[in-house]
């Protein structure tokens, strides 16, 4: 897959062009696409590298389209039909990957975090009494700001006990496509934790860092975040510089990033991830609450058997969990 590193550099090290299907594409054209896509509020917090990669993936499909974009003058480029078609396709793809889970109004979660901070400061909350009713209710409201965690609200209580009964209490957790799942930390009943959250959304990662900074004053938790595009796992080991964690969560992510029914990306991630245990979940209902057709995920059973991993499944309300031993 192309990456921004493939862009040709001039002597002054300024990016000038990218080679695609044997054609040199001016970096101005690429930048115009990225800038246009980022003017949309919904996508302006997505890492530019991710937009770039989606753009290249789409352009690569059509050499005639590239030729026709290259012919356009600077003034006419962004008004042209071809330009608009590509922008639309990139946006649709980014929406599928990222946008449909996001709450449009992010101010609510910022306000809730401020409430939480004030409550801790004004009421002398310590690490002993920090899971009082108010704190739990603010966490529930925070978890409601992301559709995935909102759907899990009914099962968080007791969920981690069941998982950690199998894996043992982890000291380190890696969370891939984490969203805001770390806001369920009070339900984990852990006193010491190193947590690394990875996601395509810069915005969610920024919020997690802010929450982590605050919570680490009260608990022995170290929170780190890193942007990732899990689709790129197909062609390279994305985790070569990540240390081995006790447990890795991949909740409701694999079927979003799969580009084909062969589940090659999922398999590559399952094999490459540096963790003793993997906990992978799948929704059993659609976002519109309809029951899905194949809730058992037969393909996961076949793949895990073929790879020779031992695993247990937990069927919870609206979500199926695979707890996989990679020891
Ligand atoms: C359905 S949500 C699940 C969030 C979280 N794991 C949970 O269950 O609460 C999917 C998450 O995957 C992230 N995501 C989507 N495409 C991704 C990609 N290509 N690479 C990394 N993360 C991605 C989204 O930003 C979103 O946070």
C-alpha cells in the first residue's frame, strides 16, 4: 500500500509528486483533496495519513480518472465532476470506517469530564471512594456518548469479571479500535494498569488521554494512545514496536475493517498482536437494533481452530465475545 513516504521529494526536501499507476501526480492535487475532505466537520479530526491512504486506494482503481484529474487547471480542479466523485467516494469510505459511530456533538463529553473533575476536587474524592454513585453515573453518561459503549451499558457490570476469570487480572491492556471503551475502567475493578488505546480517530484518542491524565491522579494507571489504521495490517506487522500486553481487546472492530469475506485482515491481526490473551467481540444486532443473520461468527470458529488457538465464547446481550489464549 502506498504511504505518504512514497511521495517524491525535491532537493529542498519539499514533497512534489507521487507515482501512481505509472503517472506522476502533483502533490498539490493530493493536498487539495485532503483539504477539501477535512473541511467537513465530521472528518477534520481524522489523521491525514488515513485520508491519504483512502484517497490513494480509490485513485488506484482508475487510471483514466487520474489522467483526467491531471489535465485540470488549478482553478477548475475542485469544481470538476471527477474531483467531486473522488471526494464523495473517499468520504463514503471514511464514514464506513469511522463516522457512523461518532457522536456529532463532542461538547457533551467535554462538559461531563469537567463535571467529573470538579466533583473529585470539591468533594475530596480519593482512590478509596472514587466509585461512588455520582462518579458512576457520570461515567455512564460519558459511555453513552459513543454508540458502541452505549450499547454495552447494560452488560459492563460483571462483563470484565467474567473475562478476567478466564484471562486472569491483567496488568496491561492493549485496546485496538478502542473508541471510548476505556471509560468503562471503573467496571474493570483493577487498581494497577498500563493501558494502550489505538484507534483511527485522533479526537477519541485525545479525549482518552485527557481522561487518563485525570484518572491517573487517583489510580495507578498509565494511559497511552497511538493512531492506527488497522486495515494496513494486511500488508505489514503494525505491532512490531508494541510490547507484549497481558490482554488485547478488539471490540466490535474486525468486521468494520474487513474488505473481503476471506477475513485476511482479521487473521493477520489475530496472529500479529503482541498479547497473551485476545478478547474479540462482535455485535449481534445492527445499529438499528435488528438481530443479525449470522450471530455465531462461524468464520471465527473455523479460523481459530485452523490456527490452533484455544478459546471460549461468552454470549452477552447484543454482543458475542471470543476469549482467545495466545500464550
Ligand atoms: C464500533 S466502534 C467500537 C469501539 C470500541 N472498540 C468499543 O467497542 O467500544 C469501532 C471503532 O473502530 C475504529 N476504527 C474504524 N476503522 C478503523 C481502522 N481502520 N483502524 C483503526 N480503528 C478503526 C472507530 O474509530 C471506532 O472507534
